[in-house]
C-alpha cells in the first residue's frame, strides 16, 4: 500500500496549488438555479489592496487546511499499512563466561566509579558473552547473575556508581544509599573490611556448572587493602587464586586505589606493597595484571579474553517484529487537532 501514500500526497499538492492560485472550479450552491449577477462599478473594490490581501489570506488558509487534510490522510494510510520494526537476534552465545568482581569497601569509593566505567567500556566490545557482576566487602553480593542482557548490566553499573559516588564522612546523607545498595556485602558482627580472598573465592563460585566448551574468567577489581585484625578471612588471596585455577578460571586483576584512604597500620601493607602482592599472585597463577589508570587496560583485557576459547554455541536466529505506529499516530493527531482548531476559529 505504499503507492496509496504517494497518490494521496500528489493529490494534496495539486489541491494546495489550485487553492493558492485560485484555479479551483466554482460550483453553484444547492438549490440556486439563477446565474450569478454582475455588480456595476465593482472593479475598483476588487482592485483594492485590502480586498486583495483578504483574498490572499483566504487562499493561504484554504491551502493550509488542504495540507492538514493531506497530512492526516497520509498518516492514516501509513498506520493502516501497519508499520513494523524487524530485528534479528541470534540466540547463539559466545562460549565465554565473565564475572566482574568488584571491591566496594569504603577505601575503593573514589576508584570504583572509574572501574565501573572501565567495565562498561569492556561491555561495549562483547557480543554474546555471558557476564555477571559480583560486589564484595566482608562478604559477597551477586548484583547480576551470568547473563547476556547488557542493558540490565549497564543499568546496574549506573545504580552501583550512583551509590558509590560519595565521601564517607560523618552523617553523610548519601551513606544510606550505599548501605541500601550494598547491604549484602556487609556483616555487622564481623570486624573486618575488604576481604579480597573471600571475595575472589565467592566470584569463583558465581559460575554455572562447569562445561568443557565454555571458558571462564574473573576480572577482579580491588586495592588489596585487607582489614582483618581477628583473622576471620577464610581464604587468603593466594588460596582463592588456587581455587580459581582448580576450576579452570582465568584471573584478570585490575588494581585501583585512593592514597587518602590507606592506613598501613590497619592493613599491614602500603599501597606499593599491596599492588605488588596482587600482581605477584595474579601472574603466578597465569593471570594478567592491569591498573585502572592504564589507558590500555580495557584493550588488553579484551584482547586476552578474545584469545581464549570462544567456540560459538549453536542457536537459531529469531526475527522479532514490533509494531511502531507511534510517529504516524502523532502526525495524525496533530493534523486532526490543528484542522479542528483552525476550522473552529474561522467559524467563530
């Protein structure tokens, strides 16, 4: 029915031209059989600038009304043709599973926003990989399980970034949002913070049942500033890396820190020591170490992920058809309302 739209459009343009030039045929009123009468000495009146302007305005009004009618008819004909949007979704999924393992302890607040931005950039390069987001502090909280719904992941990145974007000062009103968002990472009866070994071990358990044709990777983001005066941590960092290796999970470490929040008297390590410790453990277990401030971190991680096993699982292509009458309906409504308003105004 596309031809109908062009026919109506052509007729509309013709009607507008005729109305503007005054070339439309004149019809006698119903029931009037007498011929029109000529009025003597009317030439001066018809040549008056005031009358000519009035005639021009009337013709312009008729042309505008005709244009509104044409717009309404074209919009209605397009809606009758049921416009749709077709998208092809391939249900085949790449064979990589990736868990984003995020330290949300207070020492990471100023760094986590940048890390989440790095995660989002990584997400832009994925196509079919399943990704999960796990936050941890004294315990772990799965914010998004393994999924290829990247819009959901981006939404959760924004939620997390919004909750983390504050300074942990006394009676800060934004602190409540932090506790609401990451309440599952805190144990009130545990005097500890940033238990990286337990966090990494929990992320290793976030994968599905082990499948031979799927590779598994963890991107661990932390400053490795463990506060555990009572020795409550179940897994040390090296032990957790051993567990990941036993499960054939590749480890990518993303180091970020805020020097103003580091207290070596509590953590037992300065920032350089914490950095070197995380790098050593990661590389000893065949992993890759990066820093958040490194502009090549995203490209490096993605390159290594793509180099890993990426057998594509079989799946059927699905064509999704969605009705999209919104823009045509809007034009129709605007044309009808404008036509009614102009007509009512002229009759008044």
